[in-house]
């Protein structure tokens, strides 16, 4: 037996009723705060995921160099390179700053 989420254009199917219930709650309920992307807002995770699959199938691309990323957060972090933005500072030596949290972690391990 298969359970389906007959909600709009949702194609979700599961062999377990509990999975379907969880899917409806996490993907189709109205969000307290809408998700924002591409100057548009989405009231459900399902609507946001549909947009992401259609508009960002090739990933998020950097406007400066064209490099693409699978997640917007990775592209945003990459953009710090072009802006010379270095928001992570070593609290121990106060001399080292970097655009990447992982570089700061490596600095702390290697230096202290």
C-alpha cells in the first residue's frame, strides 16, 4: 500500500502513513516567517523547494567570477573573497582575519 500527498502538485509518496504525516507538517504547513530567495517570498517549504529546483538547478552562481555553488550559503561565503570582507578574527592574536571560519579554526590549531 502506498500513501500519497495529494496537495497541489506535490508528488510525495510513501509506504508509511507516518512519513506522509511528517511530510505534510514539514513541507506544506504555513511558515511563521516566509523563506526569501530571488526577491520572492515563499509561505511553505514545498513552494520554496519547487522554486529552488526550477530556478537554481544549475546552482547559485557568483556575479563576479561565474563560479557556481550548490547552496546559496556557500556562494555568499565565496562572495567575501571579491568584497575583501574578512568577518572572522582571531581573538588570541588580533592580527589574523579571514573570510572563512574554517581558515580561522585551522589558524587556531596551528598557532596555539
